[in-house]
């Protein structure tokens, strides 16, 4: 009898997490079969994709509304598919607004459900925890403080560490990374990461390029690198730069984000998983984020944001290790000044930041994918090898 796992990811970072989990589960039970909504990484790991992952890569309250009919149609379709051919387990990887309602229906139909990567309910929309309790049998979390939050609400949760911490070398040699990228090892490097979603590129792309231009004009030796997820994003950024900041000398690289971060002296990036990766790499950063104006109004008016900081390193530390600028504060002047101030840090402040980053790195480095896979097989015996 075939043992099947249904698995859905919603964006590039979820695709990577899910692919690593699939490989670890296959190592424990090679007979497992996977299908769901998968990106390139998951498909390469052996997951059959029912819909392209890009269909779910939408963020923001207002932005989702434009795509809501299609998202609902896709969710209904995969639900009906799995009701007709029930899997042994459903795993939602991130994408909580899509995955948790789907999980709730599948759980009601008797299918065990897991969510991998807690939504930031401790940060905003905390009331979601009650719906989560009705939707899942188990939560796999990436950060230690999340376990107690879920246990207070009677939801089984396991801290498995973060897969990125297992793969990244802390404070790797700048020179080696620059040589691998064909850069001048003696000239400074600024990494610019405006995000992987189309909306992020639209709101932050030009702003980030303008900041890079100003810094390069002030220091002509500055090498500017922009890593992107695919050729489409590369074309978008190159056309934007050529049309709006033609004097900026930059290199756009596809699929080299980690190496670009390791080569960098400073990083300007969109708030999200990339900030965590920058911290794990031991690099100084400035983070920014913008959403649609109506989305921001809703967040501020109804007090949806429950934490002081939005970036994970700052939340884990309880203090601002990474300067972060949101919405109107994410301006050309403020971002430029913040990046220049990184060069002016005292040795004591720089050492303190690196010590904090390294402490977080050690805490999260737990062989996460293997730990998560082992936890799933322990909690769900139906996934154990049949022979």
C-alpha cells in the first residue's frame, strides 16, 4: 500500500523548506510518495505538483483580494482531490492563509494535518491561534519561543531548529565568496535584495536601486550586487535600473543570494527570511518593507501588529540588532544614512552585534529537516516503513 503525503508550499522560501523536509523523510522511508503545490526545489526532490507554486505567492491584505477567486478555486480543487484519494498526512508549509483553512477541512475529514513554520501570530492577528487549534494536529516551529506560545493554547508544537542555520557557515570568508563571484576582492560590496515577490519588487526595487546609486556615487569603488530568484525578476530589475538609474553600475545574479550575502560588507534587504539568512551569515544589514497603503492603514488602525520589531533577529534578541524601516520610514534618505552608519560602528558595537548573531546561529542549528522528519515519523506511525 502506497504511503502518501500531501504537501503545499506558498513561496520560494517555503519551497526550499519543503524540499529539505521531503528529502529527510525519504531518507527515513524511501517508499513515501509526495504530491501537492510545489516549486522547483520540491519537484526536484520528487514531489508531484498539482499547481504551480507561483499561484500562491501573494502577500498583503489588499493584494490577496485581487487573486482571491483563483486562490479559492485552487484550494477547492486540491481539497476535492485529496478527499477522493486521501493521503496519510497533510503538511502545510508556511502560506498560512491558504494552508490552514485547507488543513481544517482535511482534518474534519479525518486526514491528519501538520503545519510547518508557524505563522507570526505572536506578532500580529493573534486571534488566529483558535482557528489553528481546530486545523492541525501538530505544529513544527523554527524558533524556540514559539513552543510555549502554542502550548499555552493546547496545540502540540515541536521546536526543530531552522534549516538555514544547518546550511550556512557563520561569518564565512568575504574573499572566497568574492572570488567565486568574479568580484574584485579589494573593493567593498553592497548586496541589494528587494524581495522575491512581484509586489516587493514594485515597491522596493527602485528605492533600493536609488540608494545603491547614491552610495556608489559617494564611493565609486563600491560593487553592487542584486541576487534574484529567476530570469523574470532579473529582467525586471535590469530594465528598471536601465530606465531609472542608468548611471548605477550593478550586477544582477540569478540564484546566488547566499553567496552574494557572504561576499557583502553590507546588505540592504526586504524584511523577511532573507534577514534571517543575513544574520546567520554574520553580515551587517539594514532592512525595509512596504505594503499597499490600504494594507498599512488596516495594520495601524486595528493594531494588528503586536510586536515592537518585524525582523526575526530583532525579535529573537528583543532589541534592534538590524535597523528596520517600514512604510514611510523606508525612504531614500533614511536607508542611505543607515547603511553609511554601519561603516561607522565602533569596534565594540560591531563585536557585540556579531556575538548576538552567532548566539542565535548556534541556537537555531539543530539539523532541522532531519529533526522535523523524525518527529513526524514518531508522531504519525502510519508513515513508518511498512517492511
